[in-house]
C-alpha cells in the first residue's frame, strides 16, 4: 500500500515583514492576507509527512520536537494514530537541517526517536552546518543539527542531487539554505519541497518574494519557480514544510511568469 499522510507538528509566529517586498508595500500585502492592516505576526504551521510505499515506511522531515517547544512525543502520537510505531520508521528524508525539520529526530534524553531509521540528508547541507564554523544564530542552528543527528551515527546517508534513496530521488533546491533539497517520490506522485514557501498567500502569487530567512533570496525564488514547474509538468502533489500539501490543480492556478505577476 502507498500513502502520504501530512502530520502537523505545531505552529510558530512569523512577522510578514520578514518578506522584503512586504516591507515596501504593507498595504498591498495586507490585502492579500484579507486584512485591513498588515498584522504583526502570522501563525505558520510546521508539517512533516509520513510516506508509505512498497519499499518501506518513512518520514519527510520530522518537525521541531523540543527545539521548538513541541512535546517530543507529538510526532510519535500522530504516527500511532495512523498505526505506525516509531520503530517501524525505516527511512527519514531530510530537506534541510533547520531545527523545525530535524528536531523530531530525537526524543527525551537525546536518544533516537526512530531507532531503526536511516537518515538521508543533502551532502552539501551537511557540510555547511556540520563542518563549517558559524557565529550567532547560525551557530545555534548548527548545534541543533549536530544534536539531532548524533544518535544516528552509522545510519546517515549523505546524498547528492540525482541520487535515489528508498524510492525518493534527490532534487537540488538551494536558496533557503545552501544545501536545501527536494525529494521526488515517483510511486506516490509527490515532490517534497521543504521550505520554498513560508506564507503561501503572499508568495504563491508573487514567486519572487523570498524571506530574510533564505540564505540567498534570488536563488530561493529561482528554486521556487523550478519546483513548481516540475510539480505542474509531472502532475505531482507538492509537499511543503509550511504550506501543507498542494495538489496539481492548486499549483495550476499559481501566478503566471514574473512579468505578469501581481505587484504591490
């Protein structure tokens, strides 16, 4: 049996002014949000995905766990509701190493939440966060990523774009982080795209709108367009970290090329 189950790990507050063009035209952005004035904060969900295919049971990303103040058993409880024990997870495919995507790898006490799982992560993402010295907020991200992966020593597969891991093919998707990666699941017609969106209502009609959290906003916008095109052309459901699962029909109603996009 093949299935995709979206799992909501929680929410965090996001200031829409972290999207550069929103700062330049707050009134127009507020209209897109259906508000009279731009709110100071928007509630943004955190999604991960249970994927069951003929090659086994796995997860795309794992939510934030204790890193984001979520109970560390929230993901396990959600999996149990779908008849899946943590020990049954054979594979975790990570899109990147921000804490709200890898934090659920560990349970209380820093032990592996999924003791039998192998973890696939982008090779370039691992080099950036695990092997490079960082300062400030980036240092905290690196420490969290190191802690999340520590219990999986000997169970980690560092992959390059084009590699296939348990039925998922790695697709380069840089911009949000240097090694950000998408995963294409051909058998279930899905493309797990990680953080190409943070606020869908603002960014889907304005594909060039990137956030201050993107390491390279221009590259992030290019990636956003490229993954949307792949999903539309191949009829794939787009699985995102903060906008949920978007069907091909929803993607087909996305904005036209940049020259025709609605600008504030």
